[in-house]
C-alpha cells in the first residue's frame, strides 16, 4: 500500500488562511493577513512596521519579499537583494518587478527567534495513512546567512525541533513541541472539514521573541 498519500491539493494560501481564521482559538496563532493591494500594503506597514508579502500560490519561498519601514524609509528584501527607498511609489515599483501579475498576500512580519543570528522556524509534516493522521516529521529550519526565508531548498539548515527550540533560547521546549502538535491536529480537523480529501499537510510555525507560536503557512504539498 502506498505509504506516501498525496490527497487533495489546495494551492491557495488565502483559502487555507480564511478557513483557519474561522476558529477563534486557531486565529490567535495566525499573523494578520490580507490580499495584496497598494492600499492594504500601506495600511499594514503603518500598523506593523514589518510585513512579508508572498504569492497566494507558491512553495519553496519563491517570490517572497520582506518590507520594513524605519526612519521614513522603506527597506525591501528579496532573496539576497537589499534595497532602501525613500518613497512608497519607489517601493511599489520594486515589488511589481517581482510580483508581475500574480496574486499576493500581505502578512504581518513576525520577529522570529534566532539561532546563530539567523531566523528559525519549524515544519511539522502531518500525513493520513490508512485513515489515521500521523506526525511524520517535526524539524527546525535555520535560514541561510543573509536570507530571511528558511526553506531548505534555499540553503536553510535543518535541525531537530528540540535542538532548534533549545538553541533559540525557548524555555519549555517540550511544551512548545506539544503546543505545535496540538495546533496541527486542531487545524487539520478544521481544514479537512472544509476541504475533504486532503491527505498530507506541512505546517510552518514561527515562534517570536516572546515565545508566542504563529502558523506562518500550511502546504498541501510539503517537501
């Protein structure tokens, strides 16, 4: 029997985010997220200072940009590129060169805990085998030096989840792991109810400097 189920694919990050936001308990772990428009981008930068924008459909960290506003300037990061702009119009032109006509999301930027001075997040792979959901992997991913995305295909370094939690100075590492397991199970129950037929999910979690756990993304084709 095939032990690597594919199941239903759901590419849209927006549809998955909206489904998870329907639960107040889970919504408390989802960064503020909006569909991209210049007006929404301006409002979210004003409110949060840092935002991440990403394609509605896409994997591997491709096309993801980060924007900070400080001292009246906009700092823009994409891959290893860094630019600073004095006007919002200049920033929009930089974004449009990467975004093209693709639909994008804007997400509140989370000040992730770090390992070796680089951001770390966590991937939990959850698969349905013979009718039962099982956690197949729970790992930490440390960004390659100079990047803010942690994807392994972008040069990120993989650690065990426990290693990552301890190295990033998180107190109660075992408790944090259990919280991620619980969020994974409850989120999956909600997603499966909304989108019957899914068979595997990859949850990307970030933990901020205050120890709060955030669901950054959910993939139906986890690598």
